[in-house]
């Protein structure tokens, strides 16, 4: 049984040092070194060729779009772009690469020495970037015979090389000391910021749950004033929440070991989503000696300064700056804006406003009803089957008095069920507010007749009692009346 | 006396996935020693001010446009492997040698 300290005790006794390695799959049309398509979900081994299979005599050529995307990422992370850079072979024998090596970069990465600013609890942290390099992804292995499809206990593995050779960008931070008890939040904020930056560049869809953004978390502990401790590297951390949990768990686990006078082993650990725990993988001392050497089949690159400056000029507004601008434009407080960011709703709300909705209306729908729907179905807000334009249309119908909030929610049901846009759903489901006053007056008369005692109270001046009659009318009209109008009719009749 | 030890030869053999007998370890240690000794001669060359060469051809920035090209038919792909299943290459269990 793994001993754990409480988090509070751990961070009171030790100072954590963080480090993050992030892999981002680029969404180029073709692989890094060959023209094979990168379309997701193709039949196994249908997007492979002599180059990505490393058949004898095949000659790789680097993908210009991938190099440009990496330079853009480097620039957006405030890095220096190398004037001279080359690829290297990382040699290892593992069936996920048919070549028996991965083409990567070693001593001469494309980008170096950058930083990302993140804010946690109003405090700013600068996470320094050591390097950004370009490499290729590996194939996918399917483990057969194990109880759970995991590698342990598997009797054999089936390999699909469609993913082998897809451009992969690795972003490595320098060690981040000084975050104290906020280490988990800083790790999360950095990963979120990195994701937003890369997404704004349009070079990857950076979806953690689909593996296009993958995170390894390095962590060590030391007593205040001591040298940094031995670090562990936790792999398989596949959501923002998991980044936070993995850091927290390692702090609790390592501090318990150190308290007991034990040593931390420098090792790779695996994060388990279900339990939030980490377990040991390969020990680093025994880790493969990769015997890197310069890749002889690929020409060196000398990114011209003109090209780099052209790419710099093409960068979009940085997400952090854009958020601050939008917050001011939308008139939101810090907390409200934080909710918008946490819900990943910045772009959705911006698009909804661009489609004609007011800022308050757009924020209300995305953070309220639609967030609730997303949570219920375990989906991301952006993957709901409703577009920002449709949300704007819905809000417009509410503003015009054609829908009340209750009806609007029913319209959302229809839109999410694929029945069409808000106007079409309202028409098809008969969900417009009843504006025919004749019909409303008849319904009010019925309600009064059915509730004579309530009517008497209202006549006696107790206007608050009108609620019961409004409820009856709403029920009779299946919620399709405007409550304000109904109330007015009731008071007019009973005064 | 070899400057390269039996342990180093064993380590290199393991990295290259070569099976080497105890006798061979001694033999290869001696042979690798001779090779390293010979290569040392190169160290005598004056390379002051000469850039290390990694590429024999003076080409830079050879890049490809991001245009898809046809891949191989899957039958041809899988024909290169000794065993296949479900459109994939079948390989022995992976963790054995690491565990």
C-alpha cells in the first residue's frame, strides 16, 4: 500500500519543483517525412508507405507545413528560432516504430529559450521553455489477451502504423521552482495556456482526450534551502484535471517516502485516470540508451530570417491578451471571466456575439443551460450540436418575446436532437409564446373560475397570490404564455 | 588488456538485440578494441576551425509541400510482416524483455 501524506502536510514540509513535457500532434494533411495522409480513423495500415515503414532505399523529405507550424509555436512561446537545425535518430527497438528509430531532434532543436506567462489566484508565474522540437509520432499498438486491453498481461500486440510518422512537436519547460502549494494549479494553468496558444495558431486541434495533446509531468521535492530532489516523470496524463491530480498525488507520495527516510527513484510512472494514482514504470537508470546521431537522410535546415519574420507577422493576437480585451468588451468580472475560460467558452461566446447576440445573452446561455447539458452528457461544450449562430438566433427570439426562457430550453432540446435551427424547431414543435390575448384571456377566466378563493384574495389586494393563477394559466397553455402578460391580464380583471 | 569491457559489449549487444555467448563477449571485446584503436588515428588529424560533418551533400532546406500522395495497398504493406491479424502486424508480447 502506497503511503501518502496529506497534501497540506506535504507542502508545509517540502518545496515542489515542476517540469512539463508536452507532445502536440500537428494537423497537417500529410505525415512528417512522407506524403501519406493523416486522416483520423482510417482502416489500420492504409496510410503507410515505404518511407514511414522504412523500407530499404526510401528517402524521407521534411514537411514544410510542419516546420512552419513548429516555428510559429516557437515564436508564440517567445522562443529563439535556430539559424541552423537538423534532425537526429533516436534508436530503440519497440514495435511501435517499424524503423527501429524515431526521427527526432537532439542537440539542435528548432526553437529554444522561450516562456509562457500564467496567472493562478491573481499571482503571475513565468514558465520558461527550454526547447521546442519537431519529431514524428509512433504507431498504435493494441494489446491482446490481457484482461483490460492493457499492456500488462497481454499475450501479443497488434500494430497499426497509420499514426507512425505524423508530425509531433515536443515542448519542454525548464524546471519550475517557487510555486509551493500552488504547483498543481500552475501545472494545469500552463497546460491550458499552451493548449490555447497552439489552438489560436490553428496548427493542431490540441484535444487531450483524443491524444493530440499529451502531457508528461516531472516532479521533485526538496526541503527549503536544500538542493532539488530526485524527480519522477509521470506519463499518460490526458486531461487538464489529470495534470493537476498527478502533481498533487506525486507531492503526497514523495513527501511520505522522504519523511520515512526513503529515497525517490528516478523513474517513469504511469497515471491512472480512474484512481488518480501513479504507479512505477520503467526505471530511468535502466532506460534505453538511445544512441542519438544526426539523421543522414534529411538535409539540415537553415530557417531564413525573412521567413521567420513573415511567420511572426502572421501570428494571431495571443490568447491571454485576447481574453483581457474580451473581458473588458463583454463587461465581465474576473470570476465570471474565469468561469468562461474554465468552461472553454471564450470562442463560443465570441462567435455568438459576432452572430448578433448581446454579451450578457451569449454568456447566459453558454455558461448556464448549455454548460449544464454538456455536463449531463459528459461532453465538451464545443461539441454540443448547437452552433453559436443558433444560440444567437435563440436569444433573438427571446428578446422579441417570441420565446420565454422555458420555451427556449425546449427549443434547445429540439436543436440538440438534430431537428433543425431554433426557428424551425419552435415552428415544428409549436413552441411560440401565445400572443393571442383572446386565448390568454379565456385561459385566465378559466383559472379564475377554477380558483375562486385565490381570485377573492387578489380582489382583496393580495397581488402576490396571482402566482397561483399564473401557474394555472401557464399549465393550460403548456408554458407558452408570457408570464408578465398573464399577470397583467389577471390584475386587470380582478381590480 | 581491453579498454572496452565485457559488460560494455554485453550492453551494446542488448541494445542492438544481438544474442552473444560468453566466449563471443571476450572475442568481440578484443576486436572492438582494435577497431577503436584504429579509429583513434583519426584523432590525430588537425581539425582546428573545421565544422563537424554530418551530411556529405551540401544541401539545406529540402522541404516538401503538404500534399497527400497515395499510400501503399494494405496487402502490400502487411506482406512485409511475418504475422498479421485484423489488418495489423502481429507481434509477440512487448513487456517480456523489459520486465
